[in-house]
């Protein structure tokens, strides 16, 4: 595996994990609804993937 692929993979996994955990904690404490938390996770997964891809592309 080349270094740019490792960098992108590690960056994406770290960013996705931290973002998703923060979103889950915030939505759970704010709403208490499992459906809202699940919807938020799906939304942030798509949005975070696009933002990470664009950030790596630009850099």
C-alpha cells in the first residue's frame, strides 16, 4: 500500500470516527430518539465522506 493511500485511509477513518461519536452523543443527549441518531449517522457519513474526499483532493 503506498503512503498516499495510507494517509488518506487513516485521515478518513480518524475523522469519521471522531465526527460520528460527537454527533451520536449530541443527538442522543438532545433528543433521546434512536431514529434521530440513526438518521444523523447516515447523513454525517455521506457528508463527511464528501468533505474528506474534497479536502484530500485539494491538498
